[in-house]
C-alpha cells in the first residue's frame, strides 16, 4: 500500500536539526576553522535550550551564506513541533586534517493526535568561528529517529557514513528483537535536497516484512555529494522512522574524515 509518512515525517528531524546551525554552503574547506571555545559551546547549548530565538541569534554572524533570520525561523518551527526539545553539545574527535568537531544531539517529544512521537537526532559538525560567533560549518555526519508507541522498539541502522562515487552499498534497518509472529511493514526511500528544503514529506510504499527489517542495495551518484535515506518501520508496538545522511566522496582516503 502507499501511505504518507506520519507527521512530522521521517526526514524532518534532520531538516530541523541542521537548520539550527549554519548552511553547509558557507563553509570554506581550505580555511582551518578556529576551535570553538568551551564558553561558546556552553552559550550555544544554553541558547538552544532557552526557547528564545533572540538568544540564538546573538551567537550567529551573517555572511557567507548564513541568514540568522532563516535559522531563527527554523528554530521556532522545531520548538513548535517539539516544545520540550533539549540539546546537548560536546566536543568531538579531531578530523584527520586537525580540525576540531562538535557533536550536537537533540531529543524531544511531540503529540500528534493520538500519537506521541519521540525524537532523537545527532550531528557531527566542524564549525567555522569568526569574531567569537558561528559563521560556517561542515556537516560530517547526521542521523535522526522518531518513535511512537509505549515502548522504544530497538532497531539497528546499518547504513554507512560515507561511500565512494558510483559504489553499490546496503541500506538496512532491522528490528533488534525477533518479530515472534508479529506482522510488520516497512519501506525505504531517498530524500532529495529539494524535499528537505521545502519541508515536502515524501511518500513511502510500505510492504509486509518477510524478515526482521527493510533491506535495499543502492548505488551512489557518480559525483561527490551526499544521499539521504528515510526508512519507516511499522510494528504492532509502534512506529520507527529514521533518516541517515551518507557522504559520497571521490577519494578512498576521504571515507574517514
């Protein structure tokens, strides 16, 4: 059967989370970013958790593709959908080229009709700092999961962080526990940058699961960039909707940033 994804939709947590920081296009890879200070990271976490777009705006610097007004609008949108959203920000491991990274995670819940959705999303970023404020980023990895139901169904997302151009690879999301006779359905679809940019939720074609998850072999594009996959699993005990961004690189050495 063909059915729209449950609101707020499996790819939207990715969109909401990535919108809280800077547009990736403003990052200049040739320039080594300043290391975000502990005070700046603490202030960013406090601003995100304050619920005040104005507190966030003072940490952002316009220019190079960054529009603080757009960031604020998307922040408001996320807070509307997940009023209890909470952020955690911590330093990540340095990249091979010496740049420091920041790990940003967000969790929250949203009541939509009879359904309570629970969000967990995470990004790993290399941030660009200018005059003590954020004005650029490089997105290293990101994923997001929405769950509904009385229990958190454990699943494993077996999707690589990065692949080579033209490479065939597996996109698998499986229930960790046996189905034990339960009837489950699922589907996988690619999410385009246009759909993400315009909040356009894709439709997924759900099929009955013969095994304990959804499995698909896909091919990376011939040009470097990224692919984003949305997966929906429907189980009698709840719904699991997850997305994963895959970096597409042209050099094997770039598989590990």
